[in-house]
C-alpha cells in the first residue's frame, strides 16, 4: 500500500512539475504555422512559456466542454467569435477585461470581457493590375463596378455550395442591399464570373498564376501575393465588406490565470497586433491604430458590414438553394 501511495505521489509531482515547465497551455484553432509565429513572439516579449495544442474549432469546443470539471488548458486561441459566444453561454470561459480593451472596436470584443478578437479577415477584391491594364479594363472600386461588361469572364469567386467564404459574400450582399437585391446583383454579375471555385482560397491561387485578373475572398491570400511582389492590388469595395473574426477566451478554472491574462493583454496590445504583419501571418489587425502592412488601409478606413449570425445559421440551406437555382440555373 505504501508503495502504491509513493507511486501516486510521484505521478502527481511529475504532472505538477511538467505543468510548471510548460507554463501556459493553449488550445489553438489558428493554423499551426501562424499560431506558432504569434505565440513564439508572445513568449519572446513576455518570457511566458507556452504549450500549444492544435485543435480545429469543433473539436476544441468539444474537448473544452468535456474537460470543464478539470480544465487541461488555460486559453482557447482562435476559432470564429461565434464559437466563443457559445463557450460563454455554456459556462466554459471566464471574463477578463484586457488592459487595452478600450482600443478595440465594440465588434471585436465581448462587452463583459469573455472574449477578445485576435485578428480579422475582411472580404476584398484581389486585382492583377497588369492584366487589367493589358485588357484595357479599369480597376474596380465597388461591388457595382463588377457589373461592367468589360469584366466578362474575368472574375473568380468561391461557390456557396461548398465554401463558407462564399456564404459570407452572400450575407454581405444581403445586408448591404436586401435579399432580393442581392440575388438580382449576383445574377447580373454571373456572366462576368469565369469560375465558382470549390475552395474559399482558390481564387487567390488563380490570381497569382494569372489565370484570372479579378478574385473575391478573404484578404490573407491577396496580402501574401502583394507582399511577395506580385502586381496585386487589394480593393475593399466602397459599399462595405463582411469579415470574419478569430477570437480568444480564458477558460473557466484556468490553472495559469496570470499568464492567460498576459496573453490576452499582449495580443490586444499594439505590440501584439503589430506581430501579425511582422511575422507575415497576413491577418488584419483589429486595432485601428495598427496597419496590416504597406499599402493596406487601417481598419478604420475600411467600411465593415456586420451580418446577422442568427439569420445566417437559420437560412443557410435556403439561401444556398436559392443561389443554385437563380444564379447557376438562370
């Protein structure tokens, strides 16, 4: 019996020492490469050691819920803000007001401090200026501009049948011009669409190889091409664009609460937000006073359109079916 007790004590001690050695434990739903870039920058700036476990959004939420009686992580880092709202509603997270919370727009933080945004990715047009110039076509500046017959067969965008990015485009247009107006618009530009891609990031790939001069998706792929020297201009249409938000929450019962607060403070600070571009994540900062890089407007210069997440969830299949019938089937 004494031997069993000694063994158990040794296991508990080893577990405790391992926890101390690793420091902050983070479940990350940001892609591994970019999560490592950001968390390594955080460790370098603060001295806090981080043990990161990569989990996509759904599995991360399930694991956090399964471990709520004995949390094995301190922070959930990444995943769309909607997931963090669910975690809050299920009592899985705890409030903390970041030191620089006042610098964040209201749509990038929970009013009670349960979650804060990490970065945002607005929708945009990616434009190959060299190809448009060769074809004598202007650079579009608005959604309305895409109706121009000069762009016939020049646009690539993802399909709502398979892409969440494309559904974000549909929701943006509905919010901006009403449902019937949005579908009328999508029918109007259909002759100008070269391809509806399966993947939400495929249009930027086609833009890079010159397969298309106009692409629509979230910004990272376009910013990467521009940074690599391609003649790509990132255009935020004047009527406004929808956007996705990746957020972070401190888990209820976090064992390393002080370090968890340090991560939230750092990521929402000017230094943390500048790390997005310094480490070439190609994510857009959530602070209006931080630029995404040369030639990219600050957040307060981009007209953002906030869509209704409840409407989006309840009407997705209906809207996708309508798109298939009225836009593809016309």
